[in-house]
C-alpha cells in the first residue's frame, strides 16, 4: 500500500507540473521569440540599412551595442518592480513599449537616431529575460527548472530559425513597396506581433499558483509545498551592502558575461558570416542562418534533460561553452568554404545557446526571495554589457583590419575563460 501511495503521489506531482508547463511554456516561448526577433532583426537590416544610410561597420557595432547600455541601467529596477507589482502587468508593459519602439526603426535616417532608438529599446526591454526567469521560480522547483528554462530559451534559436527566412523574405519582396526599403518594412511588420502579444499577456498569465485556474486545490498545495521547501534551501541577503559584496554574484556575472560575448557575436554577425561565404540574396542568407539554430534546439533539449536527470550543472555548462568557442574559431578559419563554415556555425550555435540557457541553473539554485529578483537581474544586467562589447569589438576590429576573424578569436578566448571560471564554483552548491 505504501508503494502504491508513493506512486500515486509521484503521478499526481508529474500531472500537476505537466499541466502547468503546457499552460505557461508555449506562451512564454512565444513572448520571448518576439522579443528576440525584435532584438536581432537589426542584424538582417544591416545587410541593406548600412548602405542606404551610408553607415560604417563601427557605427553599426556601436548602435547594436547601445541597446545594452539602456538595458544595463534599467534591468535591476525593472525586475524589482516586477517582483512587487506582479509579472502579468509588468511583462505586458515591457512587450508593448518595446514593440512600438522596434517599429519606429523604420524611420531611422541617421546614426544618432539609430543610437537613440537602440538605447531606448534597451530601456523598454530591460527586465523581460530576468523577469521570466524569476517567473519560472514561482511555478517550478529547482529540480524541474532546467528543462523549463531550456524550453523557454529555445525561443532564441527559434527566432533565428524562423526570423532569418522571414526577415530575408520581407527584405527581398517588400523592397521599394510604397517607396520604402525592405529593411523598413521588416521593422514594422515584425513589431506588430509583439504589441498584440503584450496585450494578450494581461489576460493569459497569472501572478502565482493560487491564481492557477487549471490546477485543483490539492495540486496547488503540492506545488506550493515543494516551492517552499526549495526556497528554504536558498540564501538571501540582510542588506544591500551584503548583496553587493557577495562574491558568488560577481563570479556568476563574470561567467555569464563570457557566455553572452559568444551569444551576441553569433546573433549580430551570423548573417554577415554567411554572406562572407559568397551568398548574397537576403532570402538565401536567411534560410542558411536557420540551420545553426536548428542544431542549437536539438542540443539545448538534450543538455537540459541530461542536466536534470543527473542533477549536474558545472560540466553541463563548461562543455557547451568550449564547443561554442571551437565552433566560432573554425567558422573564422574556414570562412571561404560554405559547407565547413556552416557546419562550424552549427557547432557554435549549439554550444553557445545551450550554455546561455543552462547557466541560469546556477543563480536560480543558489538564490531565493528578493535576492533572487535582484540577483538574477543584476547578473543579467552586468553580463549583457557583453551585448555592447561584443558587436562593438568585432565591428571595430573589422573596420581596422578588414577581417572579422580576429574579433572571433578574441570572443573564443573569452568563452574559454568563462568555462574555467565555472569550475571554481563548488559542485555541491549547485548540483541538485
């Protein structure tokens, strides 16, 4: 009887979390897909916009990076507001405001306008990624969160996989329509779904387990009990000084900085790397960029499932970081060969994007309460300065050397440094 009772409890638990995952994860993935599409479509716009506006590679790199300055300044305040007012209202505000700003890029006609809108876009989107990460901790305990985080982060390669061909198609087919360039139509058309989804957030998302209409009362009690047990094992901070002085936060922020350097090297320069192999049609470039992202989806699913199964976090992060470094290096070395360059980019995308999602098992396992809200946002805020450094570094190096290969080599060195830092975290503190 005891065995049957235990089996019944396990079955009930799995059923409750399965219902919650199906209710939340597809919608959260769709929200982040739109967010990432609006963030990275500037990489495709670059193929036409830079010539139309007579802007240099350095200007593009600086403009792409300005997003992350605004993001950095507003990330922590945004996540603390979310924790206070609730995810539903704040995520809706974020999506609606950044969707409108993204559409305004169609009217850019100078470098300073490009810089300004990228900066404002960063302010508008600040808090979304850490807010969604924090939101997952309201529904799933740590031993179930790797798979959920990976499912949500799959929106990143999906946005590249779907957004690449979509952006290329819009730019190719709408060029000259009503006097607008293809890149202008791309910004407007791809911003509309974000605003619509932002309005839907208000009706669809719930702020906590007690509001989950899809769960029975006993299922709510089960999930709340497991979340409370999970929270009791985490540590917080008694003061702001203690929070800022926590060496774990700075180590985690530095590690994620290294990961993000690789992620945005791929994000902002993948269309250009594909074009450097000799492909010139925007639609064909978009189709080719979908292949690395498809490989990334498979790798992320496998690594997320493996991380939860073995409850091991460090080597599940180190391995993908080193794979991403190797892939970027080979892509730079084999830039003249289409087949080997694309295969290398597939390895790079699989490694870097897997690392980007699996990293978040570390801070969400270590931190709880308000410390989690501030800590996740602080780590993400600091690390996303790499989103400024990475494109600007590659753009500056490319402008002054005529080759993006040296910039890629520098990025791979940063990824290797980050992998070494991961191993400085005690295994016992994160492997659960």
